[in-house]
C-alpha cells in the first residue's frame, strides 16, 4: 500500500527548516562532502537566491525535495533532487519533478528544463527518461533535456502518474 505524497513549493522559514533537515541526512554524492552546517548553508542560499524548492511529505514527514533554478536563454535547471532512502520506491522523485515542471509551465516563460546527471546514475537517467527528457552525453555526465515547445500542446499526465 502506497502512502499519499504531498508536494508543495516552500514558501516560508518553517518549510525551509524541513528541507534543511532532509539535507542534513543526505549522504548522496553532491552534498556528502559538506558538513551539516555547509548543507544547511547550501539549501538556505538556494532559498535566498529565489530558487524554487519543492518539498515532498508523507504523513506530514518530509521525505524529499527538489531545487530548480531559472537560467538565461529560456532555461530552467533541476539543480538538485533528493528523496530519503525509505521513500525511493514510492515515486517521490518523479512526483517532485512533475510538480516542478508544472510550476515552470504555469509561472514562467522558460521553455526548456534540464539536469546534469552522473554518467553511472542509472536510476536518475531512468527517472528523467520516463518523463520524456532526452539524454545526451555532456563531458563525463549526461544532460537530460525537456523542451516544452508549444505550451498549449504540452501537458504532463499528472493524474495518470500517481
């Protein structure tokens, strides 16, 4: 039985504290070299620079987050996505990305979203491919890209994915 996942865009310091608590437990590569204070600083800087941060909760417990940043030339970058190990089989990351892309299409003029994925990170590649991203080798990484093109024709099947 799958628990319902609630995805929200963080709007206040209370939500930020929930994301920071997840970042502190994160042992993934991108944040693993940072100590607890540096992880908190990373998340706080993203929040302060007007990144969009999305929080996933199950039973009112934070289980994942995604950080997306607008960039020049009509691009949006998925800067970071994390789900705690217990929630990785619950499609939390997919739900975070779907909500982030929906937000981009609704509130932004950006027409493309991308992420840089470690070459050997098969689970992330599979996640982005499942959402229609195209994969291209980009140095020692993979660049996953999704172009929204004509926004009127591009809608994600949100209800069918959960």
